[in-house]
């Protein structure tokens, strides 16, 4: 299983537009083969920062997602709206454990 953590910071005047964009991207991505979950959240401590948490069945399926034709333009749109500090880091995880 692959868990991916992503972050981007957006200027205040574009946060609502980016929230809609990321919400639509998340909904579309959740329908892709191998996508177990894809969540977008607003950071409560850093204004304009969004967090993305993705869970994929395999690295290959995540890489397939990243190569889809709409992903590059989505990243370009974020950066065009003043996106900063964009990062995505993937981690290979073992079997999940319920902690509560």
C-alpha cells in the first residue's frame, strides 16, 4: 500500500477556487483503479495551506494516476493561482492497524 502526503499553499484570494478544484480532483481520483482513498483538507494552522492524503493499492497505480492527461494541467493551474510549496511524498506502508 502507498500513502502519499501532499501540501500546497495558496494566496487568500484564490483559496475558494482551489478548494473547489481540489475537491473535484479528489472525487475524480477516488474512481480510479487502485485508489483506496483521496482526501483534501485545509490546514487549521497555516492560512491557505491545503493537505492531500492519498492511499493507493500500489505504486504503479499511483504512477498511472500521475501520468493521466489532466494531472499536469491541474498542477499548472494551482501554480498559476499562486501556489507555493507544492510537495507530494509517497510512503510504502504495511498492513493497517486499527488504533481506536
